[in-house]
């Protein structure tokens, strides 16, 4: 019996070089496929989430319809079941389906590497820097959110029809805040709002979409476009800029570390941190965005300086890793 002389990494490289991915065999561009999937996944996610929630709430809905009551109130009063639908859509479409889509872009044995579902030599160094970066970046991102609100508020005043987006965003925000503020729902809120998006949205955006766009347009364009798509995905026009900046930051962290782990942790800290803080401070849940800047200017300046410093540190770490790889 002969022994296998090749490691798993060597076998993956061999397949990558000898077996053309399905996307390339059929004449599709990697980036175009990712953009098409973004649209399809968004629609399917909404459908699966909505249908699942409706099925779970079917007895309550039938009773309300029979009595001629308010159907929307059924969803508002059963947020834990609504979020089960949302999580189902996240798992089946945003996570699992995107995982299988990635297989169309790579060789059979190389899809995990393609998605960066792996560790790397510098992953834990990047993770430590990322944890600090998430908190350092918050004041600056809050300032960007304020600018975004000012601009969009001006647009709404000029084009009143855009107020529909404001109403939809407010409804989504109130749903999330209501769930966080529900008694004894902290763990469920942390699961549905913190853990689930941190895993499945990272697989789709910083895993599949980032890598597919990178293959077509290079890493810089891929990072920027992935961030913009992440901002658009949340359907919050007055919060588009800060969400996009988070998406760009998570994409850069993923590229530098060659792993989804730091971005997943950053995503969890951002979402989960707000859940925990909001559950402990009800005033936070009542806060509304206004045209008045409530963040101290010195805090914004300090946040900008420290954010730039940490990003530069990540850049230098990435350069050092590249030089080390060249000499190995």
C-alpha cells in the first residue's frame, strides 16, 4: 500500500490548478455571479424569514383574521417567534446557500480556503487588534451616522416620497429595540441579533462575496464594494454610511488575517455589545437620531486617530507576513 505523500493544502492547490471552477467553465465572471447572488439572496432571505414567521404564528393569525383584528399586531406581540423566522432565513439563505454558491467558484477541495473559513499564522494577532478597533471606531462611526442622517433628512425634505424608507427603518428599529427590551429575552436577543448575523452574514459577505469580487476586480475594489453591499443589505438609508464603513472594515480585517474569525468576532462584539448594553440601559433603547451632534468633538478626533493607527498596524502586520512568506 502506498502512502499519500501530499498534505491537504498541497492537494487543494493541485485541484485549484487542474480543475476549472464551474463559474469559469460556463463563461461567467466571478464578480458578476456574486452580485447576482446578492440580489437573489436578499429576496429569498426576506421570503423565507417572512413565511417561516407566518407559519409559526399561524394559529394566532387565523384567530385575529377571524375576529377582524390587527394582523400586524400579531407579529409585534410575538417578536421571539418573528426572530426565529429571521434566523431561519439567515441560516438557510445567507449562510448555507452562500456556502454552496462558493463551491461553484472553486475546486472541490478548496471551497473552505476560498471562503477563508480557516485559521492563519496571524489570525489571533489580528483578532486582538480587531477587538480594540471595534470599540475605538464607535465614536467615529457614530459621527458618520450623524452625517448620514443629516444628508438623508435633507433628501427627504426635498423628495417627500423617500419618507417611506424612514418609516420602514423606524419600524425595523422599533422591532429590534422592543425585542431587546423584552423581559428575560436578553439571551434570545443576543443569539438572534448577535451570534447568528456574526456567523452567517460573514460567510456571505466577507466569505463568498469578498472573494468572488476579488477574483474579478482585485482586493481594493472588492473590499469597498463588499462594504457598500453590506450597507445596502440592511435597507437603512439613514444608516447606510456607518453600516458600509463597518462592512469595509470587516472586509479589510478578513483580507489581512486570511480568515473569517476576526470579522466574526468583530461583528459579534458590535451587535452583541449593543444588545447587552441596551438590555442594561433602557435609556439607550429610547435614544433617537437627531440633527444635533451629541458626540464630543474631541472624542471623534481621538477615535479617528486611534482607528487610523490600528488600521496602519494591521497593514504593517500584513506586509510583514508577506515578506516572511516570500522567504520561506
